[in-house]
C-alpha cells in the first residue's frame, strides 16, 4: 500500500485543529451510520417476537469487526478506524409498572476507534461507543448510552425511551467540566423507533426481498430522523466469509432534514442468507470515498 509522506500530506491538506476534528468526526459518524441505520421497523402487530423462545440469527453471542479505509481524495489508502459490533442477551429487568413479568432484554454494542496512521498524521485520537438495550419481545428501544471522545474533548450521553408517554429524553454531559449544565432534549417518539446500534440487528431478523422500499425511523442525539430505503439484488462478493451472494441496501441519508447534511450516497451489502450479515459498505461524500469491509466474524455457536 502506497502512502503519501507525512510532511507532504500535511502540507497539502493544511488542516487546522478544528478542521481535523471536523473531518474525523464526520468519518466516524459515517462509519456508524453506513452499517447500522438501514431498517424501517414494522408496526407492532407485524413485528416478529424476539423473546427467549425465538432463535435469533446472531445467537448466542456474536462479534463483527470492520475496517474503514479512504479510497479516494488525499486520504487514499489510509485506514481510518476499526468498527466493532457485539451482541449478548442482557439480564432480565425487574417488573416495572404494568409488566406482568420481568422484561427480557437484548444488549447491542457498537464501537469505532481510530487507527495508528490517523493518530500519527493528524495527532487526533477518537473513540465512539454506543450501547443499546431493547425489549427482547418487541425490539422496542429502552435505553441508549453513548461515549464520544475526540482528542481531549469528551462527551457522555443517555437517551431514555418512555413508551407510555411517547417520548425520548436525551441528556448529554461533559465529564471534563462537571459544572457545565447538561444538554437535555425531549422529543415525541410515536411508533417503533430504533437507535444506530440496534438497527442492524433488527434488520437481520427480517425477510429482505429485492424491490422493497420503506422508511425508517431512527433516534440520534434526541432527534428522530426519517430515511427512505431501497433494497435491490446484490452480487457475489469475496469476503472473509468466502464468496457470498448479497443483497444491496441503499438508504437516503444525505441532504436537508436527513441524518447527514450535505451531498453523498451510501450503499450497504448484506449476505443473502438467513443471517443477513453486513459484509461491506461504500460511502461517496465530499471528503472522498470510504470503503468499510468486514474483516472478522465470530459467533458463540
């Protein structure tokens, strides 16, 4: 792999500190969004149960490890970050309110971490970690916890989903400045809503057919975004799982009122079998093209 010299690249790009942070914050956001936000949940009466008796495609535990690499623009050939997803069943929650029995839950974790070459070239380390908890019987969101570290900047946040009141309350804190008032956003959240860490797993429990079109509802930083999605026939791809048939998913995520502002497009490839493992994503944006590929898959089976 041919890399541009450190001095030459820095000279050409001439990034200031704020610009560097903006670039890689955008890259991390895309890494999460491209692989996770691709499903429109069905209505409650159409949704298959995901309770203790149902065998999920990712049971009993699973880890997916991806690598993101710029393939166009000045960052061509540079690995940006590793992206990891993991799943496990959480401990049942105690009886709450009108619940007749303890609530079985599913825990999903997604984490993006900068790689060495990025830190060396730009002096910026980043890490984003999202932990989602959903009701196993309905796949409804219960809670999202997020850690966002970019250099010295650090933010922690929590979104609580109250289905009785039909609201999601998002609270963000600055651990480096405990005296800073929390940022709180309360939004109406009617219907079935997922967050960016649980959406991929919900999708994998559904039947996906070429020709389908639908709209997703996704919660991020206290806001609810609508995203049209189109599913089409994919092609055979060479992956760490071998040569596999795929399904192509194209979510409209760029533009005014979308999750990502500006111009761009995203394509994601999932295996065409019952597991629906996301094996590749491609993002075209003003920064260049970013390829995300599955490089390691483990399952407790």
